[in-house]
C-alpha cells in the first residue's frame, strides 16, 4: 500500500492512510482525505482557502479515477461547492457520464443535497480586489464587471504564483491504483477556464497494472502533452518509472510557445515505487508519502527535472 500526496495534502493524507489500513478500496480512502484538505483554510489552492476567478467567484475542478476499471468521474468550473472531489466520485458512481461542468455540475450537487456555499474567504476577496484594482484603468474600474476581461487575464497572470492542486495517488491492499485531484485552479482565471485537474490523461491517469501519475501547477502545459497518460503508457510499454518520467519531462520542455510555467509530476508504479519531480518551478517543491512501515506520512523534497536528465530519453516520434 502507498499514498502519495502533493505538498498541500497534509490535512488529509493520514485519513486516507487510515482508511486503507482498514481495507478500504482506494477511491473510498481518497475522498475523505481530500475532503479534509478542501475544508482547511490554510491550504490556499483548493476549497475554502482557494482563489477566485477574475469576477471574484470560486470555480472548482476535481476528479477521481479507478485504475482497475479505468472509470473516472470529474467536475469542472463548479460554483458554490466545497466538496468537489466527493461530487466527482458521485459522477463516477451514479451517472452514465464522466464529467459535468459549471451549472450542470452544481445542479447535480443540489440533487445530492450538497450545501450551497460561496466558498470565498473574506481575506481572499480582499486580495482578489486589491490585485485586480492595480491592473485596471479608471475606465475599466468604473465599468467592472461589464468590461472585457481578456486584457485583464494577461495583466494579472499568476500574480502571486498562488496556483496548486491537491493530488492524491494510492495503491490499496488489493492493488487497486487510484487518483484524486481537487483545485480552485489558476487564481484570477478567466471565468469558465478549466485546468488539467479534471482532464484524464493530463492532470491524472491511473492503470492498476502499471501505475499512476498526477500533475500540479501549469495545466495549460500538461493538457498539451497529456503528461499523466504519457507516463502510464510508457510504463505499459516497459519503461521504468524514471524513464517514463523523463519522457514526459522532455515533452513538456519541448513546448516553446503559449503559456510556459512550472509543472510538478507525482507518480507511482505498480510495485509501489514513487517519484515527484519539479519541472521548472522556481520554489522548492515538497510532497508527502505514506506506506505501512511508516507511523505517519513523511514530507520529502521533490527531485529537480535537471537531476532526472542524466540519461535523456528521446520523445517518441
Ligand atoms: N494544475 C492546476 C490547473 O492548471 C493548478 C495548479 O496545480 O496550480 O488548474
């Protein structure tokens, strides 16, 4: 068994480990762990602690994936909802669809009896407006919110590097490998912007026979490269975990146009090995891991992509 979580998974990784120890299926262990992260106001990228879009509204993306059946459920740009990972799991469990977005996803939350909650902290609201005010002309300010938002998106790109996603990957005691993701996405994003966290193959992918991967930070890049799927497919084709990661890193580093930023890749293989790689993030990246030999989850530093490149693997043609 193993649970791997990003730097901000600390409020919930212990809960997920507890569930795994009682024999829970991976997906049933991941959701209660993620719910604790979503409720923690100190975590500034998801749930209550997250950041709003340009209009000051929270919109969340989340997913769950079962690597044994390759079933997944996802929600994207969902307003007024805290427990979006639980909602994504309900999509997987109950609907013939795999993803709901926006008002449709919120409607489904209503049908399930989820609380309606604006999920915007007063502090986040103040920071949101202060940042926005600085990049608006007097005319834009007078017209706001009835002013074109696209120019503001460029001016305010990632103003405080306040992006991140909670990602959990686990292998349960029956060798099911599962993933879960949850995020408020890119702070000050254009309303309706969807990142990689609900997109299978980009922000997450799991196949219990080979392993799983989940990404944080610049979803605009992992969506272009299908990074999570690349890693799991490479494992399927017989590469080792490091080799599979090097392939995904090379593909990300080949991107030269569009919005380029950092990416963090979290991955496990079917044998329970794990790796977390910082691909171009300026800040130090940490992660959490739990295995049954450990009393509690441990925090470690991610390896730098540069240090993974000692034996460079060419991208497939
Ligand atoms: N990857 C997420 C997104 O693009 C955000 C993040 O992890 O920083 O929405």
